[in-house]
C-alpha cells in the first residue's frame, strides 16, 4: 500500500478568494514543498478506520490548514527568513499579509468543519487551535532564558507540537462518533508522545545529530532559544559556563561550553536513552489501543508503530 502526499490534495484554489491574487500566490508557496506528514497520518487513520473519502479529505485539509497557519505566524514571531528553503511569507509578502493569511486559514477550518455537522469535532479543533496559540505565547516567554528546564519546554511542546499529532489520532474517531473516554485517553497519550519525540528529534538537528535534512547548525541557540536538547545538555551548568554557551558561534564552541566533545557525545547518548523510554511507553499504549479496534481496523497498529523510528530516529520507513 503506497500513497503519495501529492495524491492527497489538501486544498483547492476555490477555497481562497480569486479576487485576492497575492493571497493565492502566498498559499501556493506555502503548500508546495512541505512533506505533508500530518495529512499522511490522517490518511493512515482513515484507511484503517474506513472513513468516507469526503471525510478523509476534510480532515487532511483541516490539519494542513492549521499547521500552515501556525507556520505563518511562527515565522513572523521568530523573524525567520527561510521556510522549506524559501523566503518566508512575512518577508516576501509583508508581515500584514502573513498574519491575515494565517488568520484566514484558521477561519476556513471552522467554516469547513461546520459543514461536517459534528459539533464535538468543531469544539475539539477549536481547543487545539487555542493550545497552539498558548504554546506560542509560552515559547516566546522563554526566549533568552538559558536556565529553562526540559520540563518547561515539554509543556510548551505539548501545546504547540503534540497538539496536532493528538488531533490526527483523535479526530478520525470523533468524526466516526466514537467517543469512548478510555479510547481517547490512549490516543491522547500516544499523540503526546509522538509530538514530544518529534520535537526532541528536531531539536537535535540544531546540534547536527541525525541532521539528514541539513538544517542550519545552532539556529535556535543563535536566536536566543535553548531548545530541549540544549536544556538537557546545559542542565547543572553555572553562570560562567552558560555565558560561554550563549556566545557559541559553532559546535566546537558549544562543546567547550559544556565541558568538551566527550561530554557532548555522552549527553546525546543519555538524551537518546531517555527518549527510548518514551518510545517504550508509546508501544505500551499501542498495545492497549488494540482493545478498541475491530479486526478490520487492526492494521492501524501496523501504521502507527513505525512512527517512532520515523519521527525520532529519522529512519526511512515504507509507506
């Protein structure tokens, strides 16, 4: 079973006003070039649960709209210059257009979901959007805080990153009007873990660990943001050591700031080991999920189990 993200068209030009050509151009730039992973996750869920095609399209469209709206806003807040190798929307089209474009996407989400007629789905989606915004506020508040804890960052990532993964797992069941509280508790836990693993892996890229995407090195640190691995590596450092870390212009300087290259490599091993425990917990919940699936839906487990390799270890997996 293979399916390209290009096969899962998540937006249509008629979704945007034809009389606003600049807005249409902005969306073309934004939606082209992304991996569409969250839409693929919706497809996995939909395929296993036999969702009607119209509903599958709606959910895939919804998550891509929300995700891309968050990127528009995040890039402006962070003053990022590149997104997916291209000039960010706020630089290319002005900050005002980036804000309006993101707001419009979120408005379309509510309009489109309302047509589905499931008020619980609309409510849950509204809560996720609220979580994203709260997470952005909290993340902005820790920029420049080089004593931020991993626990503080986990809370932010649960709101910003994991909320979308949780939505991908729960929304298809809600659309099917399957509201079992224990089922959704399991899906909530699995989505939280996937989001946390993805974010922690993404933060490792900043230190050139499994950086197959060739992400800019120390980009977060140079922006004044100590990400999850940075917080883990710097835990227990004194003010003088932290000041050295802050001034790091390259990885060698960062190694020296935390005690040398060997210390850094051990920190990576310890970080991986801590996240292996999260992966084990994810598989525990995956086993629990089987109880709530009918025989024809059990292939969902075969879709979900490889995601930890894909999201944390960045291994390629078959579609």
